[in-house]
């Protein structure tokens, strides 16, 4: 019997493939922190929203996990823009 050697071609994952899940999770955190901003303050949704938007854009440019990137981008945009809107509206 001949023994065939199984050679794996290596992992096709790269660190850039994690932009989608990171954007999605940070977008959800930003959205939930926006809902609870009366208790948490506005720093959490602003920071998580900025990171979610950044990772979402990088993921869309990279082209992997586009659905997760779009959901994270929208959640991050809401998490970032709603507190900014409140600051502008309440300062007038």
C-alpha cells in the first residue's frame, strides 16, 4: 500500500476577514449603548460607533463578510450620530 501524503493548502483566513464580525459586534454594542445612554453616558456609543463604522468601511473595501459589515456600519452610524444629534439639539 502506498501512503499518500496529505498536504494542506493552508488557511485561507486572514486578519482582514475579521472586519465583518468586529463591525457587527461593535455596531450592536453601539446601538444598545445608545438606547441605554441615559444610564451609560454618551462615551460608549460614540466610541463603539466610530470603531464599528471604521471596521465596516474597511470590510467593505476588503470585500469579505459584506452583510455583516453593512449591518455593523448602520448600527455604528446610529450609535455615533444619535448622541451627536442630541448634543446639537440640546445645546440650542
